[in-house]
């Protein structure tokens, strides 16, 4: 079997690839209507499609990994991402780009699967540090990917972004095939196709309503049909899952206090993180004449935001040691406190660029600790045969938080605007309210984390996987 350090490194590279997919289009998002000769509402699907695909695929791929082998499903997800990148790279029009971006969303499932693989194959003394390192890649990939994407779009054809993603995917596929061992721990039974279909339909409806509510109107028929219809389908899905012998997700396991509270905290933490992703770049890039911006270029602004991801990487071994000695609950508390400090600092000090830099460093510490704690809390509370599906569900809750933040913060910034050279731009009031919402979400995460029990459910015997 390969050295355990090599396994962790390869899975971390897969995590970097996953997070990079979400910053891939940021540098050109505002230019897409012109580049694709389409309306702004149509080009919004370039981002929305990836979000929907990721939310649906993550919990389903987790169950497939538990049943058919986690490495096998990781390889399938990476292959789908590569195919999507090639489709987008070869497509001059919007339809091909949306199809490609939808397929790229599959890669998000490799992070919870990679964390589950670590639990299966690593020595128990190394699991916490490895999970913290893997979780840090969620921020590092985005932090490093943003300036790289900005540089490419400024100097070359924007389709090169997709070719770069395809090349990265091919490298990840080869490394996983070569280094990561085959999972021998499998969950017996049949795959719940009805449950997977119900979850997909319900999530797509709910997330469509959340992500497109600003454009369609929150009281419009499409939003009401998608949102309420999605909720009804999810309620029926939950009723169905509790009554079959081999459900897609064991909701009784998901209802355990430690798991349920961790997932609720994940929603709040995801909201708090994405609020910073929306607010800080816009504050840095808006012209100084607006009274709310610093007038930096996209590349320079991305370099100011980048340290947050680097802080996550630097703190990952510290997070692993804290979790091993005191348990992951403390990590979640520290993460929430750091996010509260970041938003509080920005509300008090936001007149200089270095103020935003300090805030982003605190954001990096908060997300680094918080995101490292969540899979640890989950895996200490579920049977080993449920790790893939349970981690996938936790990732889904984080996605719900980020999707909600995108809609709410977007609505706030769209409400508080002024006209600048014929275009509406956010005001200082809009940014202040958004920062308050981000800080409030972090406070909710802290309050929920305080009630997560320290004791955990008995675990299954760890199988001998070190062959």
C-alpha cells in the first residue's frame, strides 16, 4: 500500500481541483453576456447549473461510494468533470457552456468521499490532521484559483480556463488511480433510485427558488412553484426514506443530536463564508468615486483575498492537533468566534485596504477551523458504513448555506444601490447590512455549536484496510 502521506497529498490535490471549479468563472462572470451574446439572466445559469449539480450529486455520490467503493466513485466524478471541461472548452455558445459547467459540478463530491477514504485507510492518529488538511483545500483552491483565473482571462482566450481545468482533472485522475487504495469497506444492499430521484427533484426546486429569486421575483409563480414544490417533495422524500429498508440516507442517523446540530451549524457557517466572498471582492473592486470601493483591479483584489486560503492551509496541522487532544467541537467554536471577529472588525474598520486584508485572514482562520471540525464531528457520530453518505449530506448543508447567502446578500446589495455612470452599484449601507448578516450567521453557528454533545455513538470495528 502507498505511504499514507502520499494518499493524503493526492486527495488534497483532488480537493484543490474541486474548489477551483467554483472560482473558475469569477473573473469573467460580469462579461459573460457580451462573450456569449446572451442576456444576463441566461448567463446566470453558467453559475447556477454548477451549484445545482454539486448539491444533487454530493449526497448521492456519498452513498454510491459507501456501496460500490469510494475510490471508484471519485474516479467517476473526476472523469465527468474532465468531460464537462472539454465540452465547455469546445463550445462557442451558451448551451454548451452550461452543459459543461453542469458536468464540472460533479467534482464537488470528491471532498466528502476523500475525507471518508482517509477514515478508512489512515492510522487513527493521523486522521484528524489529514481531514483538517483536506478541508483546508476548500479555501486554498479558491484563493489560488482566483488570481490564476484573473491572469488567464486578462492575457489569453477565456476558453483556456476550461482546458486548464481538464488538464488538472486528468492529472488528478491518474494520481488517484495510482496512489489511492481500493476501498474494501462496502455497504451491502441495493441503491435507492427512488430516493435519489426524489432528493434530486426536491433540491433542484428549492435551490432554484433560492438562487434565482432575485431575478424572478420572490413572489413570482416560478419561485413559488419551485420553492414550495421542492419543500413538498423533500418532505415526501423524508417520509419515504424512513419507511424503506435500504434508504439513500439513513435519516435516523442524520437525526442524532451531534449530526443534526453539526449540519445546522454547517448551514450558518456556509452562509457566513459566502457572505464574505460576495462582499469583500466588491468592496475592493468598486471605483473609489462610488464612496464604497477601493478601485482595485480584479487581479490585485484577488491577491488581497488570497491570504484567507493560505491561512486555512497553515492552520490545518494545528486544527488536527487540537481535534486529536480536545475533540472537534472546540474547533467549531474557535471557527465561529474568528468569523464573528472578522465581521466585527470590518464593521469598525473598513477605510483602508489592509483592514480588508486583516478581515480575510480572520475569515481564513474561521473557515479553516470550522470546516475542519464538521467532518470530524460527523464521523465520530455515525457508523463507518455511513461515512460517505453522511459527509455528503453535511456538504449539502454547507451548500444550502452558501446558496442562501448568495440570494440574501445579493438581494441586500441590489436593494441599496446608487447610480454610477449609468450602472447601479452597492452603497456603504448595503455592505454594512451584508456584514451584519454574515456576522449574525457566525453567531448562530456559535450558539448551535455550544449544544453539540461531546459524547459520540459507538462505532463499528475499524476494518483492516492496510494491506
